C-alpha cells in the first residue's frame, strides 16, 4: 500500500529566503507525482506535476524534483514571499490505481 | 472560468438525516472524484467515476453513495449521516490521461451533530 509522508508538518521562514519542502513515498511504481497548494478554507490548486520519466519541473519560482528510485520529491521555492504562505501537499498516482495518495502536507508561513 | 463548483459550501446536519452534495465541472473532464479531508489524515478517496453512468469505490466508501447521470455532474449522497462523517468534502475532476492534473473545488464543510 502506497504511503506518502511530508516532513516537517509546519515550517516558518523569513521573507526572501529560498526553501525546500520534502515528500517521500514508499512504492516507486508511480505514474506521476503532483504538488498542490491549499489556502485556508479553499480547495487544492495544482502547482506542478512530474511524470515518472521526468526528473524535474519548473514553474516560475517553483521547482519540483523527483527521485523515483529513492521515493523522494522536493519542492523548491525561490525568494519566498508572504503570499507563498499556505499548506503544500504532494500526491502520487500509483500503477494500477485511478486515485491519488496524498501526504498530510506542510504548513508554510513566510514571515515578512 | 468556473472550473469545479461544489454546493453547498457549508451544512450542519443532525445524526440520521440525509443529504446530497453536488459537484459540477465545465471542463469536459471524463474523470470525477470525491475526497474527504480530515485533520492529520490527508485526503482520502471516497468514490470516483471514469465516465458518465459509471462509479467505483475508493478507500472509504462506506456510508456514501454516488451517481453520475451527466458527464458534468457528480453527486455524493449520505443516506443516514453519522458524526464520523463530519469532514470537509472535496470534489475533483481530470481528463482521462493519467498525466493530467486533477482540478479541485473549494470544498463543502459538513458537520454532523
């Protein structure tokens, strides 16, 4: 059974710093891994999707990497801003499965 | 752009009451999903549909029923609500291609007293 872990559960950093969020998964037989952002009281917004054959994806100040063999992904946020404060969730889509398996998220606070 | 719309946004029910949550998407997505989100447990899949007229069970289907009579709508029903079903419910949709992202609604916050 696929399990997805995100550590730490919460992170606070000063504005302007670069930061890395971590995601690990137990079964490397995946189609893809997806990073989401969730603002309080809101739904999930897809940030980046990395296919199993890819090593990384970039969108603006965000860069997500995938190391399938070690079961790890990182989300790198450059030059953090207060507007980046949110909960970040990763999810994997495993072989033979139509569903996503989610981690419990990292709550990020950017301190002005 | 409407995207994925969920109604209602909030609801309080008494134990034993029934209700239906509605999800509508305007992106012509084939797949639709219902998740619940509980503190410390992440999102868990309740039921999903791979096309009009089809439904399938997810991880936590007990106590819920679903229907997909039209491609754009996916309904989640609680026949006899229980306090354990207090949660935030999210609907999502996607294209059939597994490498397309899922798009989420803003959720329905449901409390069962």
